[in-house]
C-alpha cells in the first residue's frame, strides 16, 4: 500500500468533480463547493497548496466547468490559484516534465477568466516555450511515460479550447504543430479496443477533464479531444460524449493506424494485430525508471509482455521504489543485480548510460562499461528479439514479465497465451518465478516472470515469440 504519500491527497483535491456538476446541470452547487473547500484549505496553507501544478489543475477544472455552463468562473478563486502558480515558476521549469506545461496552461486560463490580459499573455508565452522545449518534432515528450503524455494532451487541450472560446492569445504555430505530433505519437501506443497504454515510466493515473468518465486506464477520450483540436481529424472514437459536451464537431478524417515507427526514446514494430514497443534512448531529459531497452508486447488488447508500473512515490514499503523503477520490473537485461545507472534518490539517477540507435532497436553502455544492444523483428508467427551483451559482468539476467495466466515451463522457455523460446551462445539457466506489478497507484499484484540467467562469456541471446 501507499504510505504517507501526498499524491492521493492532491488527486482528490483537483476539483475534477466540477465539470461533471456542470454537465449534470448542477453548476449552482459550485459556489458552495468552493466556499467549503477554501474554508478547509485556507489559501497558501496546508498540503493542498504545496504544488503550483495542483493549483493549475484546479484552475483548469473550475474554468472548464464554468465554460460548459456558458458562464465564467469565480474571479477571486482564479486569482488565488494564479498567485500560487506564479509563486515559484523556476521550480516547475527545472522539472522538465509535466509541471511547467500544466502551470503555464493554468496561468493562461486564470488570466482569461479573471480578465487580466497581461497574465493570460504571460501564461501563453510560457506554454509556448514549454512545449517548444519539451515536445520534440516527432511528438515525443520529455517525460518518457505514456500516462504523463496523456496528461500533456489533456492539459493543453483544455487550455486550447478555453482560449479559443474566450478569445485568448493565439497559440504559437509551433505549439500547434508539436501538439498535433504529440497526439499522433500517443495514438500509436493506445490500444484501439480499450484505450489502455503501456505502463512505461511513471504511472500514477493522472488525467484531466475526464468528461467521458473514461477513468485512468482508458485514453481514448483524451486522444479524441486532442485529435479534433490539434489534428482536425478524429482519433477513431467519433461518439465520444466529452467532445460532444464541448461542442467539438466530428471531423470527416481519422488518424491512420500506424505501422512500424521510430521516435526519440521509443520504437514500434507490428506483426499482424500484435504490437511491440521498445524503450530506447537517447536520454535527453532525466529518466524516471531504469527501463532502457524494455519491450512491451501487445496481442490486440492483451498486454502479454509488460512493464511493472510504478507502485507509489512514497510507499510504506521502501523496497517498492528500487523494484518498480529498476531493471527487475522491466523486460530488459540486468547485470550483476544492478540497475543501468546508480540512484541518487526516489526520482533521480546519476551516471546515465550512453545510448545509440540501431535500425530496429538501440543500444546502451552503462557506467561500468557493460553493453546491451537490442533489436526487434516481426516474423510470421510474432517477433524475434536479438540481444547482444558485452563488458565486465559476472551474471546477466534477461527477464520476460508475462501477463497473469496459465504459463508452464518448457525446455527452452515458457508456453501459455504465447510461446517464448530463449537461446544463447552459452548455457542458459531458465526459471519461471513470481514478480510483482502495479496495475493501479498504491497497489501491487503478482505475475509470472521468465528469467534467463547467463554467466561470463555470453554475447548473444535470441528470444522467439510465437503468438497463439
């Protein structure tokens, strides 16, 4: 379980219920809600005022609720939130993640709602600068996490809709280009049947303006809204009720289904209905997990080979952080029981590996000189994964974290919903063991893990994945 963790407290106080009140025709309850909340949380005192991003997310929800009811939000509440957002912008910008985007969007919306044009322009400039820095030309985000990429789309989508509705300052052309690319990027990773995303990187269920009540595990509504706003097309879910509530017309076109693709930090390969997603370099911004060369594999809606998730940011069990952020919770190779980089704290690693690209994968060399290269190839039956290793190690362990279900060991691997066969240029010790995964923030559950252990002298491993 999560321990003395501020994250659940913040999530419960993001005012996500306000847009739902507006949609239900109960907008008259908002003043009472605000009065009670401010009485329980006096401005700038207590844990709910500890983060500028949290103030920004409240501002977005309050402004959205008012706009959905064809009104304007409480100006004094928006000014209070804006003051908190502006208290420490340097902290947000130093994070190089979702914080500077959310805070800039919140400031923009606060300025629009409070009728303060200078504040709105300041927020718009900061938002343009954050997106130009943190979203690459190919749409990848500085934070290598599909879940936080979804939050990026949610936050900027709401801010863009409000600025258009309230005649705010226009977004820079580059901002609109990068957000269109970011939408296409996440569309490749989302499961078309369920909207599920790979649990790569930090995964805490954060999402904003969930007008469709999709929940933390279904990104389809977020993608549909962003696709209509930034790409001028549908993401494939034309009946989304959230877009209808916002008055976003249904476009004629649809985002195409992606084939093989490569971006900064990730690579995708397809085999029929199956998708393989490889976490690659380069490390332009600080990594949250030691997950380089992790492979996620999906057979339609089934996440057969999977990331461990996050656990919690401040758990009761201190072992959660090194486990879920380390090599053992990822489908990659670990050397001598160590991660790909040493840890400085709960969110910081040092001595980042050198990384490079390969035509169908990538490679890394860690701080001790240990080398791992991985390439992924589609086959008629599924995929072939080629791993090469080198350097000063005593033991290398390849892990394949399997979807919970009926799996049984075979002579060269494991069989169940799929068949995995592992071979190498030295003898391999294969074991089917129990690992842990975190399907929701603050929770864990068991799953089977195939471990392939090799001693010094190993240089090549091949895993054949045959899908049933």
